[in-house]
């Protein structure tokens, strides 16, 4: 066998900068879990997180504001698996047509109703803590199956209302990651 060995030496300069990461590169996510959410597929995440879901967390809490501001500058992503169940209470979405439906959405199965008042509170919280806000949008609205077309009406009204109010949002993302084996969505239906 013709084997030869050679030594390789690598010199790493600890004082040499190769890449600079933006200061706001840090990020964290808040989710929409209901405090009593139980699902065999979702590992009972709502029960684990208590009232930390976006519809119920106390955004006026001085402690929460302090802790979030200590992460600044950072990106605060709002999203996660339940984001594709969020209905924006702007215009007249039938799923959230009554105050009772909006109130129940924080704990009952079905759509999660995000009022524009709560949306304003979320944006104000991000601004006051020095966070860049990235909002995950519902990409499943109006779909009856994974290959059905996306009904953009509710998202469009939400975005228009956000723009009219001049709310400070760094970015939007459309739909959460979807597993093809569970409610998978074909990109051509967006």
C-alpha cells in the first residue's frame, strides 16, 4: 500500500475579524398557545406555557418589559404552529364576529381572534422594549384542505389596517412551516 501521511497546520488568528453579525441578530419567538391547549401532535404546549400565549400574556408587566428590553436590540418573532389559526378582527371576519367569540378564542378550540387593540398592544410592547417585530401571518385562512387556495381577504385587511395606523413592523412572514404529512400546504396555493 502506498500510504503517505503529511502534517497540516492551521493558524487561527483570534484577533482577526472575518464576519460581523448585526447587533439585532439575536431573536426570540412568542407563540399563540392557549393556556389549556392539549393536542397529541403538539405535545400539550399550551398547558406547558400557561398564560404566556400572545392573546393572554400581560404585556404591561414591568418585569416582562424589563426582561424583553434586556434582549434589545433583537428581533421578536410572533408566530409558531398556531399562527395559521389566527383570524384578524378587522373588517367582519365571521369566525370572530361577536365579543363572545373573541373572548372565547383565548381558551376554546377554533380560531384565535386577534383584535386590532391587542395588535396595537403587541406593537407598542415591541417598540417600548427596542425590539424589531416580525409577524407571522395566517397562510391557511379559508382553506378547506392542503391544496385549496388561500383566501387573502383577512390578511389583506389586517395589513391595510396596520399600514393606516402606521404601526412599526420590521417584517411579515406568510404561514408557518407546514409538514406535508400534517396539513401540508402546496406553495402554489399561496
